[in-house]
C-alpha cells in the first residue's frame, strides 16, 4: 500500500513539476530568426569618372556601365522577454562605397535589455536613426536615393533609449560617438532623437535630430553640427506619398567673410509618389533639391542642386521586385564631366532586381 501511495505521489509531483517547467519555458522562450536580402543592378551614368570608380554621391548602384551587386545581407535576430539582439552582415557595392572603412561588413550589431514594459535600452552599432529615406532599395519607393540622403549619416554607434508610451507614439533617444561614426575621433559625445507618430493606418509623421561636435580635441574652435529632419508617409487608395526635408546648421563654418552669421546652413527636401495601378505593377516619381552654399555636408562650395526621378516596378512576389528608373540631376557648379567637357547635368538609368526572405 505504501509503495502504491508513493508511486502516485511521485506521478503527481512529476506532472506538477513538468507543467511548471513547461509554463516557465513557454513564458521565457526566445525566438531566433534569420533573414536575408540581395539586390543586383545594372546602371549607366553620363559622368566620366573612370573605370571601376564610384560615381559622385555614391550610394546605390555606384558603378557605371556595369552589372553589380548592391548588397547581400544576412540578419540574425534574437528576441526574448527581457533581452533582444540583432546583427547584420553585408557585402557588395553599398558597404564598400558608403560604410565604415574597418567595419564595412557590419551593418548593425546591438544588444538590448527591457527595463520595464514600455522601455528598452540598446547598445552597439546601429543603422542611422536620421533621414527621410532608408538606404536599401527595398525600403524606399525608388531604388536610388536623393543626394540629400547621401549627405545624411548611414550608421552610428552608442546607446539608445526606446520608449513606446502608446501604439501610436514611439520615442528614441541616442547618445552617440559622432556623426556617421562607429569609432569616436574625440572625447566629445553626440546626441540624437527620433519621434514617430502614427496618426492612422494610412500615415505617420516622423521627426529626427542630431547635435554634436566632431572636431578634434586640439581644435580650439567649436564646430557644433545641428541637423533636423521631418517627413511624412501617407497612403491613399492606390497612391503612396513620402515628403521630407532637412535643415542643417554648422557652427563657425561660414565662408562668407563679414556675413555676421555664426552658423553655415544646408537645407534640402524631397517628394516621392507611387501609383499602384494593378496588383503587381506600379509607377513612381521623385523630386529633390539641395542647397549647400558652404559645402558643409557635400564638400562642394556653393552647390545648389535639383533632380527628378521616374521609374516603374514589377513585383513577381511580395518579397521581390524588378525596377527600371531614370534620373536627371541639375546643379550650378559644372561638377560632372561628359565627352571631355564639364557639365551641370547628369543622366542616370538603372535596373534593379531584389529579393528578401
């Protein structure tokens, strides 16, 4: 009798322990995911920069009259109740033409801890929090990015405070090494913010900012950079719109002697529209402009530029696309060269094939 009683007690204990263990595993279970993305291209530019050289303002499809690989990315992500992490490795022309010289194969690598229900703190290497457009073609309406996007940071390193007070509002605050930097070049730190508000399922409004001084510690003159960006995304029936602009000020960088202004100014804007005329096909267009009289972001003094882009997209599946687009850039400095002559115009044609999983 004692043996039977002991046996049943053991069974009940094991069942209870197993149930508690399963509940604990289920509650604390982590999700590990792997995703990837590849984009290949052919591009042609009316600007003679030499064989195998990158075009001016290199970002997307930077080589002329060549078939190339924009990017091949692989992302590893870990998500648990109180811990999260993500790392993306990258290869191709985008990381080689725009990324950090040493860490150009790392797009991002960061770890986060949940402090409370609505607050996370993440630290490491991040993709930029700043700007209207993303860098990768799959993130944008167009394949190419505006020259304004080229002037913005692509990556950053530091710590991020992520606060989500409601389903509509997200607030991110950053302490960073510097502007478009993984490794710091001085003892100063920079700061940034990103506020995103979804006013409906059809649209959201976003504001991002950056402030910092990346001048060497030995420099006695402060060169604080203050940059602001605001943009709107909106969907209306078969139309998708994106409108955004930047306003940038840099201290003690004004070249106009006696102007009386302490800050040099750069500003720019872009407007993009897409029309989905059937399930798999769409057409799109973009207008862009940029004014950088002191060359604080482009390095070209007195630059004033505008451009127009048109293109078409075919999506064989939800995770793939084929795009053909053309763009003309117009500026006032004759910075382009074609047929042994300097010119103020550049024509571009590019074809993109991309897939993600």
